[in-house]
């Protein structure tokens, strides 16, 4: 089992107040959020933040709560009585820009429930509380010159950040992005059309900016190749576009997709990292809500690890799927 260590980034997390620079719809159910901060610790692709999906409540100070005998305590504080989500939500960093004296973080999110729907109503100029950066990054492997980035749905954002990091590291990357239909693909049109035969092209603006040709698939065939992204990825490997021993594969998205990406890579002996998702209440290793079963050298051959602090990135061969 391989450990991915990055203590520098783990120890420098903090809580920061960000100003919303933009929060715009990019397609059905997906938004691009740009946050400006005066400071934010160094971060890397694969890391995430825990975002408070509502502007910070006014500091109300300590309140005395009435707790009558044999009755529940009488909560009256607005932050406990309101309908707004109390817990932060984990969201991957899709990008980062550092200007003189300011940091801009980019997040791409899909509205699926109370928190992300509330986030979609936040306007430019409002403030949001950001906890991060959290988790271990996707590792860039010095010895491997080529990379394949396989993202599905809300797993695409960390792949965009990674594409830029790989470009800076001088790697030859190819992206594979899948969605159910063109309306659910959170990416803008690039300078070339999406191929229907699985040829990577500069068909998305986000990956084109990192000079990363991309294969798009949609389940209904409304854009790119019709079918699953795992099929297009396997076909690309079969075509011999990259030698397996020169290649690192990174994947994030629905579990069924990552599991298949892992199987494909393990069968071909290709180094592969998966960025797992779990429900995360704290994101910092405290609540134990995010366990994943990971192979290890112990007596029973596996142990539970915390997706937030031990992951979210794990080598594909270490993940035990249930
Ligand atoms: C490390 C990490 C990075 C993530 N990055 C992104 C990202 O970049 N963009 C993005 O859109 N989403 C991302 N997610 C998922 C995102 O955190 C959830 O969609 C969000 O918390 C839902 O909050 P909600 O209040 O809107 O929905 P809820 O009301 O909490 O849930 C709505 C539905 O979504 C499901 N759900 C909620 N959280 C998760 C989760 N963590 N995994 C699987 N299903 C979940 C619930 O079971 C429910 O069916 C990430 C999750 C993790 C753990
Ligand atoms: S989210 Fe709390 S321990 Fe991982």
C-alpha cells in the first residue's frame, strides 16, 4: 500500500472569509463560483474546501438556553432555529489564481440539495466562510511523462485544476469527461468541436486553457461520443495512444465510474489514483463520518481510513469497494 503524504498542506489549513466575485450558472444545475480572499494557504489539485453555503451569521455571542426539567432545551438562536444548512459542504478546488495581494479560488458545483441550492442564491459581493485547503492532493509523478484525467459529473472540477498543474510540470495530459447529457456538462465550449469517434480535441475551454485535449461522452449522445466515459477511456488505451508504463491515471466522479477506471488500470498495470467522495460533516478528521475501507499490511489486510484526512485521494489498488 502506498501512502500519499503532504503534511505541509494539511497543517496549514484555516478558516477564511471570502468575497464572492461571481456565482454564475454554467449549465443546467451547475454553477461556477469565484471566491476572492486576501490570503489562503498553498493548495494543490485534488484538495477541497468546506464551504459555508450561506453568508456568515452576525456574531450573536453566547446565549443562555432555558432547559426545563424533563423537557427538551429551549433553543431560540437563529443559527439553530433557521432552515439554512448549518454544516459546511465539501467542494473541490477547480482552480486557483494568485494576484498581487489576493487569491481567487474557483469552484464548480451542482445543485443537489439544501446547501448547494442555497449557495446558488449567493450574489457577487457577499461573503462566505471557507475552511481549507483540506485533504491530500493528487500526486504528480516525476517519472511518468503522460497523464489521463477521467472525470464524471461533479468529479470534473478537480481534473481542471490538475490539468493546469500537469501543464506546469511539463506532462502530456489527456482529459476524459462524461456527463449524462450536454445540459449537465459543467464545461464551456472550446476552440474545436467534440469528436464523436473518441479522438481527443480542444473541445472545452477549461481544458484547452491548459492545452489538454479532451474526449467528451454523454450517456444520451447529445455531445461527443455516445456512451460511458470509461468505454471511451478504454478504447483510447486500446489504441496505444500512451504506453502504460509512461502513464498515470487520475479519476474523480461517481463511484461506479471510478471503480471501473480502477479495474481497467489494475488489469493493465497502470498507476492510478482515485479521488473518493463521502458525506463529510467536518472535513478535518473529527466526526468519523467519512470512512473508506483501504487495503493495508495489517493482520486483516485492510483498515478504515478517513476520506477527509487520509484521502480523498487513494491509489486505485488500495480501495476496497463494498
Ligand atoms: C471531497 C469532496 C469533494 C467534492 N467536490 C464537489 C465539487 O467540486 N462539486 C460538486 O458539485 N460537488 C462536490 N462534492 C459533493 C458535494 O459535497 C455534495 O453534492 C454536497 O455536499 C451536497 O450538499 P447539499 O446540501 O446540496 O445536498 P444534501 O441535501 O446534503 O444532499 C442531496 C443529495 O446529494 C447526496 N450527497 C450529499 N453529499 C454527498 C457526497 N459527499 N457524496 C455523494 N452524495 C452526496 C445526498 O445523499 C442526497 O441524495 C464533493 C464531495 C466531496 C466529499
Ligand atoms: S468528515 Fe469528519 S472525519 Fe472525515
